[in-house]
C-alpha cells in the first residue's frame, strides 16, 4: 500500500488517510489473524462442538419459557 503526501497536507492528515486505507483494506486484521498459528480443528471435534451449542441453545430457550432466566 502506498500513500503519498498531498500538497499542503499536514502530517496528521496524512496519518489519518493512511490509517483509514489500512482499515478499509483489511491488511492489519489479516496480519493479526496470522500472528499466531491455530491448529486446524478436526471434523469430529467440530461436530461435537456444534451438538453442544445446539443443546445449550435449547436449554436456555426452555429456561426462558419457564421463567428461570
């Protein structure tokens, strides 16, 4: 990414434009995501986690209906 200083532009204005472009491009977000290695989750673990989430959601909905939450 390249940002050039415009004529009669202050350094603060240049920094603002640079930060804006960085946020819009998503480069910084991607760099932060890649900073640490995350082991890929296997299929079985994903499935177990999904089943657990669904069960918890049903449990909270039931508790809401019963007036416990």
